[in-house]
């Protein structure tokens, strides 16, 4: 008796949506950013201008306040975050696309203004861009991805404290948690 093999979704004509977007990934402009409303999301905000006096490490408390205030205002559940100096990792749950847009616009502009000092009364130079690219984001669907992201954010927190990545991995494997850069 010949048993038929079940087709995979992508073989049966169903297109599997990509679960990541932004950063250095090249995607068509019209494609919407994938967001998980039942799952959690991972977001990376990167700026090569965030070095020396503009390093995010110099503004850790202020960034924490910005993230906490805007996550409450826009009903975003911020699970954990890490400040690595020139980039930030956020792990969060979002209720809707509309609230995500408001949240990301608010935190990206508030962080830029806090770090650079540019604002309405002290405008930035013509053509100035603080953020390198659009934020990288991905959906964290499975429990294994969730646990891996939790460890990844913790490793990045240790790196933000000045610890080498290989040592940070060992510390996370032993269950030691870094204090700076959010809960988690």
C-alpha cells in the first residue's frame, strides 16, 4: 500500500510569511513589517553615531525611563531590553500595528533627542540621520525561540557592561544575570 506524503505548506501553494524585516534585509517597500500580536517580537535599533559622548551607555537610565514611559502609554508589554552602546535590543509584546507605529516613532525620536540634544529649539544639521536603517524586527513564534532570545538579550546586556561575548555566553549559561539594560 502506497501512503501519500503530506505536503508542506509552501509546497501546497501557501506562501510562508517571513518573520523578520528591516535592518540590512532588503524587502520590497510595500511589504508590511511582520508583527506578532499573539507572539512576542524582537527589535534592534542601531546607530553608528552612538559612540563616545553619544553612546547609549552614557544614557542608560534615561533610555530606561523613555522605554518604560512609552511602553505604558502605548500598551506595549516590554519583556526585556539590552543597551549595548551603539544598539538596543527590545523584546516586547504588541497589541496592534497602530500602537506599534506610535511606540516606535516615540521611542526612536525621544532617544535620539536625549542622546544628541537636538530638538525643536536646537535643530539637527541639514540631512542628519541618527539611526542607521529602519529597525530590524522579527517575530518570536516558538518557546525555543523565546528562550533563545531571552539568553541572547542577556548576553548583549553583559556585552554592554564591557564583558567579551565568549565570557558573556558562559555567564548566561551559568545563570548569572546582568543588571543593566532592563528586566528579563
